[in-house]
C-alpha cells in the first residue's frame, strides 16, 4: 500500500524531511514535517529533501609512489542542513556526483605521494584530508559532511601475494633466530651441567680414595697391634696381594684372556719400592740398599705364599 502524501491544497511531509514549495515556478518557502496547506494549483510541493544521514561509497583507483596500483574505497557520510535546504535543492543537480568528484581529486593527489606501506599506515590521514576538503566545499551547497572513512585499500592480487611472502619470510627468519638462541642456551646449559657433573664426580673419587687410604691405615694399625712381630710393610704386602686377586676377579668377569704369573705381585711391589726409594735417593745409598734387600725378602715371602 502506497503512502499518502497529500492532495490538492493539503500536503503531508514525512518526519526528517523538508518540502520545497514553489508558486508558479518560483521558490516560495520550505515546509516541515506534518500537514501543510498550499494554494493549489498556484502553489505546489516540487520536492522533498531527506534530513537523515546518507552514505555514499566511492571506489577510486590510483597508484602509489612506488608505482603500485591500488583500489581505495571511501565512505562519505553526509546530510542536508535544514537552514540551507534551499541551496541543497537549487544549487546542486547531483550532490552524489559532486562529492564523488572531490573524493577522486583528494585521493589522487594524496596517495601518489605515499609508498604502499605508508598508504596502509596513513589511512586516517587520507580520510581526514577528504573530510576537510569536502567540509569546506559542500557547506556552501547546504550539505554537512558527518564523517569520511577509508574502508578499503586493495592492491593487485600479485602484490598481495608478494607482501604475504615477505611477511612469511620475515617471520621464518625470526623463528630461526629464536630457535638458534634456544639451541645455544640448551648447549650452554648442557656444558655447565657436564662440568658440574665432572666436578662432583672428581669430588666423589677424591673422597673414595681418601676413605680407602683411611681404611688401609686403620687395617695396618689394627693388624700390627694384634699380630706380634708383624710390621706395617708386611701388612701392606698382604693387602696388595688381596687387591691383585680382586682385580683378577673383575677382569675375569669380562671374559678377557690375560697372561698371569704369581710373581707379578712381587715384581709390582719391587718396582713400586724401587721407584719410591729412587725418589728419596738424597738420604744416601745405604738406605736404598736396605730397602732393596727388604723388598727382595718380601718378594720371596709373596712367592711362597702364592705357591
């Protein structure tokens, strides 16, 4: 059902609209919303202007400073000023075309001074330039610019693909850098852990040897006290022999074939004694000779014991 707008002398104007009344083709007055009486047929409502905010979408193609063609989408929101409705009706034939022309002019004079990345970063600056230009011009024609928005800035699809590849390569580079840094930290921590482990292992070995020496000293002292006539050196020979047999048992557990001679213990003891006495040769040749004779006696005793 169509809306009734009036008949003959009675005309109705909708809310948020203003009517333009002419008297025999000459402008007479503006009428607001609601019913209005006119002297028909001498007077007539020749037009109605909406006072609501309208939006005009403009798509402009231009190129940037680095010679990349882009499609710039601009949304212009405007409305008719009630007090200047006369200018809006009589001074402009097509306000949409007028606004579109000024948008083209501003876009094609602003974007070519910017590179593509700068254009993306300067969308607000571009919108402000369009707003200021339109506000100054359209005010004289009875229109107020409410807002201007740069809704789209679209380069060619190939340019988009190349930009995505550049961004992906940059992110892969950052990821590789972070991965290398993580590997470096991991290796440093592993080296520090290994050094700490070796240090603690050395402490353990040192404590083990210290405990062994303390045990040997205790064993020698107790054996010398309990067995009459036993000398500490005799006890050391017996301990050396027991250590030798323990070593043989460990080696035998690994299925190794080694040449074995019971005289090896005596030979080892003899070599140790000679080396010790050689290091203390400053005390005189008599001491070396006595030590050598004592060593030979121990060798004979060890040989008899092994037999």
